[in-house]
């Protein structure tokens, strides 16, 4: 794919997502994919995540060939790329690579789409459009913008209560008030990301909040849109206690350090 034709860069954190990766990638709308490059970043998976990606690409080619469009099959495959860390490096390392590669691609907007199926790939078009039309620098998907959505979507009670508690504290510290600062469905402008030293960011799950904090402190345009909540039987790799402590640290840094 010609890098100069890329408007959107989508990176997909993928750790042991053999069962969900293909479905997630298949939900990216063709209109979005036509303007995007998608990088799947496998963080040392021990299951068949790599094979799931191969099967997805193969199915794309087969579907295009059935439609007698071999040129489209080749073009479709060129929009996808797969990278694997040989060892598990953690969520922060995956996000840093995704953001760095996104900046290097020349794309105007960079999106994080988790490979476990919790976030709606089909809404990326709406989010990119909002970024463009409203001249935003960071747009986060909120599972709490619609009352009761998180519960209906199966979010565990402890996560709902913990999220509400932390969000109340965060909204006292941050300039822009949001309803769900702990969603990993985020689109960034490269304009904002180019001002950030990625090497200094957290190696853990709080990297998302850290980026929001930096954007907020530097008066970049931050907003949110509602997204559906989707919880199934997936296994979370997040330690809620250590994550909560890191969030409190970010709140402290926002109030007294980051300016």
C-alpha cells in the first residue's frame, strides 16, 4: 500500500486473541479500510493468534476471488500487516509501537482497536469522521455516556463501581470532563502525538490515561463518543489494584506535575 494514501492508521493490540481477532478485523468497514493501514501487534501470544490472522487474510482473498476480483484481493491484503513480539512486553510497549508506527506512516489519525472484541471496530468510521469534522486531537469511546449501557453490556460490578469512583476523582483534576476515562477505544491526531515523548510513557495499562492527561494539560481538543459495552468470557490481563494505584498517581501528576 502506498504510504502517501494513508489517512488512518489502526493498530490492534493482540494477546492470546485467537478466538476473536478475525471477527474484529472483519468488522472494519470497507470505506475505512480503503483509507487505512491496519497493524496487528501480537504481544508474544501463546495461542493461535498468528494463525487466526493468516486465516483472516486467506478468507479475504477467497471472498474477493469468488467475486472475480483478484486485484481487489491483493489490494485488501496490502492494508493489513502483522508484527509479533517474541516475548510478552506488556500493553504499554504495544501501544508505544502502534503510536510510533502510526506517526511514521504519515496518517493524520491513529486508532487503537483491541483484538479481544470488547470494542466496536464498526464504529471507527464514525470516530474518524468526528475527528475530522470537529478538529479533535483525542476522541475516546465511552461505555458510560449512555446510562445503564455498561451494566447491559455485562461489565462486572467491581469494574463499574471502580470506574465511577476513579472518574469522579479524575474529573476533579482534569480540565475536560469525561464519563469513561478507562476505555481503550481511542483515536488520536498525529498532530498531538508528535508532541509526546513516547519513550517516557508508562509500560502498563495506564498509558491510555497518561496520554489523555498530557493532551488535557496541553489544551489539545479532547472529547468522547458513546460506544456499546461488550463483555463475554474473555480473560482480563489487567490487575485492578495496581491499575487503580497507577490511576491515582496520574491524578496526582496532573494536579501537581504535568503542566
